[in-house]
């Protein structure tokens, strides 16, 4: 897309719950969208919650990133005192960021403390607000929205204030409609970096034992314990292994489960992988397995399609909205260990099925680019800013 005169005049602050050096779906989404928006002529900054690291402001992929404090009030006396001490300085940092960048629009990604400060800033400045939910209301391992009335109230108010609300799947929007007062809403799917081409067929697989691959943050909601249990009872050839890439708070528990199930020789936790290593591993895998207890979308599915790998994915969440069961993936209930194990056995033994799924996924992946996602956001920005101009 060529630069447009209107885009060059517009400045967008992408306000993310987390960002580099941390990794995850939200971080990847915001990073890619920021780069695409900047490429098409927007002035972009990313504002993200300071997790206590002395980062300040840095440049990531040519985009200015501000790490801003987001202290919140709490019920205990000591926490209240801490909030009273830290809030004035934190709020000054947000006001300073606004005055220095002068954004025309505030775009919250993954509502949390970042969203509360962004909504307060919108209320004070009347700059249009857009909210994008990534499933944080139900996917947080610690149940942040279930525990915090402040977050629930804040999200409801932000949705009421916002000029547009988006999510990567209809499943996420339905949750916002049911619990947070959303009316309408727009689906803008995740994308994948197509610049990591892998063109291997079944016959090109690297030498070595066949393996299933799981990739993601090792958190409870991602369901890797369910994958290990299903692998343990599946009727698989003894040579078939399971490789899990990623890191997170469940790593030690998963190691204990592997030991308990007697799978030390067949299941490997390889830690965090680089994007190119993920692509290579996927191209060699029997299938990429996404076993989440619930999943808002799952960028891993797109990465599997890009690599031509068969996709085996949870049916709990947003996947049924874009994965065609039996065509470009197999959907299953991860909480049913027998069904899960049966699917693993079926995919392991059926080479023709793997080839068919992999080819169909590779054909589909071109529909899910970051440029397309950014363009969809641009259309919402244009509408919000044109509406503001008309009101003036």
C-alpha cells in the first residue's frame, strides 16, 4: 500500500498490555501492526505497561516504545498507601507521553492496567479510543478479570467510550457482548509473517524419529499437560516423540508430569525457539498440536499453515471460526483425553491425511497477513477521525 496524505498527518498510539522483550501473541500482533502502520505513512508509538524494568523509552523495529508505569489501587491499607505515593508520578508520565507525541487516536490492545490509563487519558483529552480484546477476559492464567472489579468496570466503560471495538475472533466478541455490554464489534483476525518461507513436503522431512510439535507459552490455559496425557495413552508407534517449545510458569509441573508418566525418553521440553526455528520444526513435524483449554485465536495455527504442517487444534474458543474441521485442520476437545489420543493416533498413522491437511493449510495462510490486519485497523481509524472532524 502506498503512503496516503491522510495517513501521514495521523499519529496513533498503540497501547499494549505487554511488549518486547516479552513474547506472546499480543506482543507479536502489536509489533507487526506497528511496523505495517508506520510503513503506510502513520506516525506510530507503542505505549506499554512498565513491569518494573528500568527501560524508559527505546526503539524496537524502528518504532518508539514507551514503558509507562500503571499502578492500581487495592483494598489493603498498605497497597492503598503505595498507590497514593506512586500514582501522581505515573499519571504525569502518561500526560507527558501524550503531550510529546500528540496522538490523534489511542488504540488499546489487550485491556488491563494499560487500558485503565488509556481510558482515563481519553476522557481527559477526548482523543478517539479504539479497544482490541485478545481474549484477556477469559484466558488469563490468574483470572485477573474474575478477581478485579476495577478491571471489569474499566473495560465496560472503555467499551462504552470507544469508537470501535475489535477482536481476532467472533468468540471473543461474544464474550464482550455477554459480559461487558458490547454492541456490534468487528473481527480483525491475526496475521502471520509470510517472510519465513518453508517449502518442504512429507518426503523432505529431516531424518530422525517422527514427532508431534506443540509451541507456546507454558501456562495452564495453553493445555500442554492435556497434550502430554493424551500422548501417554495414544496408541502410537514407540518411535513417535513429542516436542514442546516455549517457556512459562508451568514448565516445572510439565516436567514432573513427564517423569510421572514415564515419558522422559519420548517427550522433550526444548525451551523458547526463535521464529525461524519454529518454522523449521513445524516443517519437520508429523503435526502441530494446539491443545489450549480455551484459545481466542491462535497464531500458532497460522504458523503451522505457513510451514505446510498438518494442524491439530482445540475446538474451544475461536478456532472453529477460521479452521475448517477435516479440511485444513482437525478440531478436537482437549478435555477429552480419549478423543485427543484418538486424533493423535489417526494423524500419526495416515500419511495421506497429513499431506491433505498440510496442503490445504498452505493454501489458506495467504488470507491472514499483517498487512491485511493493519489495513482493517486503518479503515476504523479513518471512520473514527472523520467522525471527530464532523463533530467539530
